[in-house]
């Protein structure tokens, strides 16, 4: 799925429609924040921790972390742009930062977290190795990424049969790897981190507002989808399927994985 701020050379690859992007990012938070919070709780985030939220977007996870770590902790939120982030929350430090190229913004973090970011980078494995260096010994890196584009709709429909491969190709044409989540565990190990583990899950919901983040991502790729042979009529049918509340939908798989610095 196309979830995060897709950026290259500090610009959006998928357009500059502020209202639509704000809506899509809010939908991402509604769909995934609870899963992210559960994973962060599972790794033990607690009072006094120093945390780095990479690719902070609107900042919902950074704000949640700030409430967990309290006044004795620290939350650093970074992204290429502050256009979506509200830095007003006490306890959060915001920094404009390119995680693939800029020097590390600090070290000895207890936790580093990134959601739907690495799948958009040219060399995610090297970025994992870089940000792992920001952890203190015993610190934990938690990553979340898409692990495929499989979508199941009930009642069954053939509208996705040709669309899903074209969706994959369109994403890759703009530098998005929609299956990168399958590689997270091995890349964590390759970075020298220990005890990689995690979960993979799929969202289940009726068609409609629960899929706003997917619908927004597909619309951002409309030009690329047309280049890959999807007709306007086919695209309209796909979006109608996702919006139809009588459909039951199982979304693409997501991987949440983490590992510790030795």
C-alpha cells in the first residue's frame, strides 16, 4: 500500500494536494496507530526512554511516545518536511532530517521507530544499519513496512486480477517497494542486531472509510497506473469496490519487526 510521505530529493513524488494528503495521513493513523502502539508496548517502551521517530508524518506516534516516556524521557521526531507535523506537544523535539543522507541526529536512543518509510528508500538495508548506530547498547529498532499487495474482496470479483500486478509495477516505477516488509527480518539481522522478531497482519473491514489510506494511495498513482495499462474504467471499478460498504475486504499484509543492539 502507498502509505507514507513519498519523497525524493525533498519533494513529493505523488503530488501536492494538501487536503487529500492530510486526509490520507489521518487515515493511516486511524488504521495503524493501535498496531504500532501495541508493538512499541511489546518491546517495553517506558518512562524515561529516549526515542527517535523517523519519518514522523503528522506526529501521532511521536505524541503517543511523549506521553509514555514522560518528562524524564525524550522524543525526537524527524522528517523531510514539517508541513504536516504539529510540534506543539510538550516533550517532542522536531528536526528536518533526511535519514538516508544526513548525519545521525543523535545517539544512545533506547528506541528508534519508523513506519512505512524504508519501503520507499533505494537502499533500505544500509539505512537500517545507519540508524541502528543511533541505538544505545540494548536499544531496540522497530520497523513497519508493506509486505505485498494482496487484497481479497467478498463477494469475489475479478476486478483486481489485472489491477494488482499493474499496481505493483506503478509503485516500483516511482521507487516504492511494496513487498519490502518481507525482507525486514533478514535486514535487521544483516545490520548486526540481535533477536529479530515481530508480527505480520492484515486489516479486515467493510469497504468505505476504513480504506481511505489505500484509496488515497491509488489515486496518487493514477498516472503511473494508466502507463501500466490500467484503463480509467478499471481504476473506477477498483475504487468503487474499496468504497462499497457491502464488500468485506482483507487488506495487504503488513510486517512489524524489531531487534536489539547488542
